[in-house]
C-alpha cells in the first residue's frame, strides 16, 4: 500500500500530495493507474475533522491512455489560500470510448465511499484511527459536470458547495434528453437556500455564493483559474483582467 508521505513540523501536518493506485471504489473504471490523486494543506495534527473536496475531470484527447497527472494542474485543486483543514481528491474516471469519460462507480453512494477511503488513508498516515469529514465540496469541469449532477441525485450526503465549470452538457442526445438531471441542481439549491436565507440580514452576504458567471478564459483553463479562489472563499469576486 502506497505511503502518503505526510511530513510534520512540530504538531502540524505540512501540505503535500500523493498518488494512489487500485482505489477500491474505482476498480470498475477503465483506465490507467494510479487512479486517485490526493492533496492536503497545512493543518494541526490534532484536527478531528477536515473538509473534503472532490473534483471530477472532463474528457481527454489521450482517451483510455490518459495518465491522471494530465488532469491535476487543470483541476484547480490549489489549497494554498484555504484556511480550513482540507484534503482534495481527484479520481480517475471511467474511459468509455474516444475521448469520453464518466464516473459510474461514484453513483448510488460511491462518492461517499471515495471520501471515506480518502479520509481513512489520510488518517492512517497521520497515525490516527479515524478522521471525520466536515464540509463536502464537489467540483467538476467539462464532461465531469453531468456526472457530478448524477452523483448529487443519489448521494446520501449532498455537497455543501458545488462548483461546475463549463460542464452542464455532455450527455449523448441519442440516449434521451441531454439536459436531463439539471432539476437535481434546482432541488439542491432550493434546500440550501431555504436553510440559509432565513435571516434577511444575511441575504446580501450569501447572494454571491449562489450564482452563474460567464467565464473570461478558455474552456480548459476555467477550473484552474477559478477553483483556487473559490476554495479560499466561496464568495470570490473574479478579476478577469488578470
């Protein structure tokens, strides 16, 4: 079993990253190994819980030969601006054909299994028995967008935050409505808004966290450009001139 290679500075875990192979929940997916990338930020060794960020990648011109490292830089899983203890997971999807990937193993509770596995491996590396998940953040880019919607539809625990970058499309129209499932986002938003906007005074503060925004960068660069700022603060205001 691969070592996550955690290093310590006194009572703190240093930021780091690692690749893992043969992830149990991802075994049905076709593709290369390693099949899971982990990244974590600086955090107290005594932390009882951490936030978990999962990013679902899009399609690849390399098809079934795609190495997971191809998707790391463009994922935007940069935790340098995040203050809360956090681990980020980038699972390799399932190669279908041509450039297409999906994530069937993460449906019907599979996402929870992936998060639990990441937490378990990280806890073991810290010398701990268990580590709880605090906030769950789901991000997706391009062809990973509709799989993220499908994940939410069957999740035991919906995400606390959802970021989709140029990804609400991609279903094969020959199999039905290519936009089927977007009502899942409507229901998810309705529940979150109902639970958080009970205080009128908070409305202006929270409004920036629920929005659709037009990108000013090329398709493949959207997650890389935006997700680091959103992980630092979900109400981020983007300076598109940079």
